[in-house]
């Protein structure tokens, strides 16, 4: 599996230099959000707003009113918790073309409670006029810049930084669910960093005779309930969602709402943070500790199918994760 | 726009109109008219470079909130004239001054008097707390403290685009209790946003009463200067002083005019209610009648015919 170093840095710079009405805003986390190079090379397109997120969000609303499309860079959690009122009144209500680039989603930061955006999807998806995107690999990080900027309204993006695996060979398209496997026993729905876990679990499950259908979401709002229902209908045993987020209000909730509204009787297991804060630690440790890893998915699949697979940590560790184009032609579906 | 009336006359008209409305509707933001009449009259009648209104004299009904499907959505900013390179833009940050702002729009000929009859009526855009679709409003400011930041962003953008029109934010002094106000000033100073100016109604009142009893804010002029603004302090009811303050040079910095006002100016009778002046309701019919006669006399007009109201 190819690892790409700082895919956002290059993607944003390549895009922004072609679009002078795009502005790069930072709240004192410039290198942490991989825009330090952009700041140094394009200072005229960069605005430092300091550690003052409330002002930054309203200020960005004013920039939007003036016809600019500001990209706001910070850790996801700092873009909505403190400045929620400003997000509502200055950005979301008036549909400003503000792009909120939220780094370190969920437990991808060792920073603990204050740094971990674990309810951002839940919050953002309830905001009228908001679009919510999540990047799951390097290709999606690269393509989320142009995709977000194509939206006529505000957009919140969960962005991955640093060394990011490349899983997909086609760009993120808003509203387009990636179908990664078309099995018939259980449906697994993932987004962001949990997709790699599911790819690992899927390979092991397939070997154990469990046929997995796997969807990767990059567009969380608007939520394509119809497509998901079609896939849920195609499996025998039920649906598992695994999200880097609280299970309340996020992808698990959205899938549950879709099933209930359609009256489609499928069991649903929601994996992710179970009504709890997380603490600081490595991503690998936290995903295991909070039941958000490949092994948790395997156990959930066993609960749905009633079948003991015998898959253990070692078996999962032996799974080689390949780029998706060599596993199944995702976008052909 | 050509001014057909003096600013003093407009200010008097604002007080009379808000008084009449408050009497008829058994309550209103009367004190804000007392403190703000000269300031809003000054802004609309002479300080701001505004083009003619682009909106109908009688405000259209509520046309829905902004959404992807609401293609006809418009803010109320058209009452302040067209958006173009040269004209100024105005945000009225304390959205509860809406009644006073609407009265001002009528006095300067941008809205028909019938507009005020729609105030706070269901289905009307002339809302009690000014929304961005309300006449004269361009953004939502009902949550106090966000106006100056938004103005700073707009001003930065306008400067960047080479527009000569300035951005003015009308503020209330209660907003200095919000941390965001200080974030906005420091950002405007840091980025040299000098096409931004604010006129602040310093009436030392807030919802719970006198500011000193709710949260002491200290010497706000010094605080604003320390945060990087140029500050001018004036008597809010002295138009000559307001004119001089507006002319204060502020290259590379935002200008904040602190307009020290009386929350009972022109309606001395209201002192009986001090310091609970945020929203004046009548405790009894007798009080309403007494206030009607006393304030009308002070304004030099006939008492309001309460009729069936």
C-alpha cells in the first residue's frame, strides 16, 4: 500500500494558486494543518487570524459576503465547538461559501478530549445548508479541495494529515458512494480511517466464508439513503457501521434512520465511540481500546451471522491491504 | 442620496415614531430610540455614502430563509442602497435596535410608514429582532458580538478588491462584554483594516439593567486603543461632535466612535424606569396614559390616539 506524505499541502496549494478568490485562513495551527508552505510561498493569499476562532468564523462570513471563498484551517474540533454560534449565524444561515477544513478527526489525535472531534458529524449534519465530507485516503484528501470548493454553500471536511495511505485511484465525487465489495451476508459501512480497517476485516472474513458487502462514504451530508437501503436489502444478516466518531448522531444513526424510515428490517450494529469521551493515545491503541478496529468488525460480523470465524488479531495483522483498484473496480458499479 | 431634511429633524422623527409605535403596541424599545436617534439619523442622513434603496417602499412579506432551493432570497440590505464598488455598507449589530432602525428608514424615505405596521407581525419581514431579511439588515446580528468580525471580513475583502466603499458597524456598548468583540478589534488592527469603522451607542444599559450592575467593563476607550483601534469619544446627541469624530484620521487602523448617550434623551419621563429600560412595558393603563401625555409633551407633539389599541 502506497503511503503519501502530506497530501493536503500539495493539493491545496495546486488548487488555490489557480483560484485567486480562494483564501487560506489559519488559526495558529498553520504547520499542523500543512499550510505552512503555502503561507511562505503565497503570503498574499494567506490570512493569519490567530487563536481566535469566534472572530475567524464571522470574519470568514464577511469574506464570503465580499465574494471570496475562504478555506479555514484548524483542528476540526476548534471549528465548531467554541465558535458554534458564529458558525450558525455568520456562515451556515447565509450559505457563505466557506470551506471548513477540519484536521485530526475523531481519535486521529493523541490530544485527548479537547482535541478530538468526536461529535462533529453529528453537529454538522444537523445544520441546515451545511455539506459534510470526509476524506478516507490520500486520493480523497487530494480531491476534497476542489470538491468542497464546488459547493454553493458552506462545507465541513474531515481531513487526514501526515502520511496517508492511498486506497483509491479515482477522485472523491460528492454524493458518490464507493462500493468496495458486493458480498451477500453482511453490509459494512465505513468512512475516513475506518475504511482501511474494514478492508482488513473483509479479507479475513471472506477467507472464513463470510461474504461482505462494503461501502465507503465520503459524503455524509447529503446522505444517500436510497443507495444504502439498496445495499442493505441485498444482504442476509444485517448491517455494521464503523465510524471514527460517536455512534450517536453520526453514520450509525444516519443508517438507522434510513432503515427505520424505509421500514427495512435489518439488524444494525453501530461501532465507534459508545457514548463516551476518548482519552489521549495513539490511533492504533485508541481504535482497539474503543472497539473501532478490524477485530471489532469481525466480532460484530460474527454476532450478525451467528458464525464463529476463528479470526484473531494475528490473522488480521497478516492481511495485506492493497489499493482498492486491485481488489475490486469500485467505480465501475 | 439628496438629503431633504436636516439630521436633527430625522432624529426627532425617529423618537416620535418609536414613541407612537410603543404606545400603540403597549411596549417597545423606547430607550434605544432615545439613545440612538441622532446616531442612526447621522449614519443614514449624512455619514454613510448610500445609494438609493433597491427595495420596495412597503417591505415584502417573509420570503423564506436562505436555502439551496430559495432562489429569490434577498437580504434587507437593499434598503441601504445597491451593492457596488463605491457605496458604503452598514451592519446594525444590536439587532434589537431594529424598531429604531426601521423608524429611521421611514424618516429618510427608504421605507413607507406602513412598514412599521408590519413590525413583529407573523409572516412579516419587519421582525422584532432584525433578521438579515429585515429592512436595512444585511447579516444576522441578533447574537451580540458577531457584527464587528463580519464587518472586518467584509472590509478586508472590499479593500482587497479595490472597492472604495467603506464598512460601518453600528454597535451597542453591551457588546464589549463579549470576547469576540476584542478578537475582532485585534484582527482588524493586525490586518490594517482601515476601511472599517464602528459607531457604538454607549448608553451603559443592557437587558438586566445598568451595565455597572451586571458586568463592569471599565474604560473601554483605553481598552479599544490598546487592542489597536483609533478611538473617538463624543456626546451621542451632539451632531457636530459626531461629524468631527467621523473625520478622525485612522490610517492602518479601524476607527471606533464611542457615542456616549442618554437612554432617556428626549423622553425624560423614562427616568422613572431607570435602570430597567431595555424594553419598556406599561404596568397599568394609568401609567400608559400618563407616559403618553408626558412624553408627547416633551417631544412637542400631541399624545398618541390610543383608540382601540
